[in-house]
C-alpha cells in the first residue's frame, strides 16, 4: 500500500497575534515614556545650567569691576517705577605714586611726574588725585579739580612724565601721594524690557555725567544675564553702604534668578578695596 504524506502548516492564531501586539504596545509606551521623561529632564537641566552659568558670570564680572574701582566712585540709581536699577563705577586702569604734580595752592601746570607703572597709561586716560566724593569724580570742571585728562605719557628713567590737555591743578594732595588713572565709567543695570522680563546689562564708553545716567542715555550695551526675578522696588538687586572713616564703600549685590519654576538668589557684599 502507498503511504500518504501529511503536510502540517504552522501559523499564528488571531488570539496570539492580538496578544503579541498588546505586549509590543505596552513595551513601546514604556520605552517612549522613559525617553520623553529623560529628554525633559535633560532639557530642564540644561536650562538651569545655562541660567546658572550666565548669572555667575554676570555677578563675578560685576564684582571684579567694583573691587578695582576708583575710591568713592560707586553710585546707584533706581527708577521710581522700578524699570531699572544701575550701579556706576569708575574702573582703575593703573595707579602709581606721584613725585610731582600741580596741587592747589601751587600754580597750575600741564605736567606731572609719577613712578612708572606696570600697567599702560596712555593719552586719553584720566588722572585722579584724592577723590572723596562722587561729585568730585564725575563733575570735575574747571582748571582746579580732582580729575584731568592726559594728553601724553612718556617713560624716562623709570619715571612717567605726564602731560595734561591744559594747565591745571588738583584740589587736594593725597596723604600717600597716590594718583589713579582711569578710562571712562561703566554701569551695570538690571533692566525690565517691554515684555516685563528683567535682565542684567553692562554699559561702557558713554562718558562722564554729573548726574548718574539712565540706561536710555548710555551706549555700548552688553547682555550679561537673563531671567532676573527681582521686583526692583520691593526687592532691590543693588544697595550701597557709603564709605566711612572705618570702612570703604560696600556694594550689596542680591539678584534673584528664576528658571523652570525654580529660583536661586545671590547675596554678595563687594567692598571697593582701594583708598584715596
């Protein structure tokens, strides 16, 4: 007798297919949720890190400029509507000890001699002797004052011969014969834009002003940090403790930053270390 071959065809039943689809769907949902959660954590962490880096850079740069400022040059201006708050200082380019200088009641002269400094002193810098108030620094007018512009400076035998732009004389002598040299003032401003967001900016090269300038009148603005959360009227980001016979001026820097619902606040006290 002839044997019959039996062909058996293997396959999936509908129940098995549905079960596999359900299992794969569960796995895909779980994996995608994990990926989405991880991506969100990464993005939020990156945002926080970016704000931290910006804020740290802005505060450290401000701290460095304040510490190296001309004594008694710090002043703060806060808008009555809380739109901005600015601190202005006059950074020191170099300092030295003067050997001779025209000082009242001596006659006016356009020459002075100082010990050569390791830092460059060039034409256009300003020479300052014994600054005691911001008025003496920013509103120096006439031929008798405490700040005068330099026309030229030349080193001869380890001495720096300075020529002023006119015949002048300084109001008072420094007890230690100090002479500071500066460029133009700089300002750090916490400003609120039209969208109600507050950021930190640095201004430079806008010249000397008897009255502290507002942001709209200054030039060369550079963004230093964003996401500032201070209400500048109820929670000032800046405060000034004036100098006294015991201590130099102290700038209190207390900006608060906000990102992704989290806030962090700096509390710095920066002392102007230089003395007249």
